[in-house]
C-alpha cells in the first residue's frame, strides 16, 4: 500500500470511530426513564410476615 492509501484508511477509521462514539452518546442520552407510578409498582415486597394478623383470625 502506498502512503496515500494508508492515509485514506486512517481517515476512514478515524471517521468510523468518531461516528461510533457520537451514536453511543446519543443512544445513552435518549434512554427512557421509568414513570413514578410504575416505579412504585415494581418496588420489592417486605419479606417479613406480620403474625399479628394471623393470630387475630378465628
């Protein structure tokens, strides 16, 4: 390969890397946030059993 061909290959590689980084930044910044009402629904449950409720049933 001549010097000119190497230069063209380096330029295309540089443009590809810049485009890749730019698209990754755009993709990351456009992530959808979960609405608060759905966020409340997916909170973990309390694993502790309230035995007082069980004792009060007949």
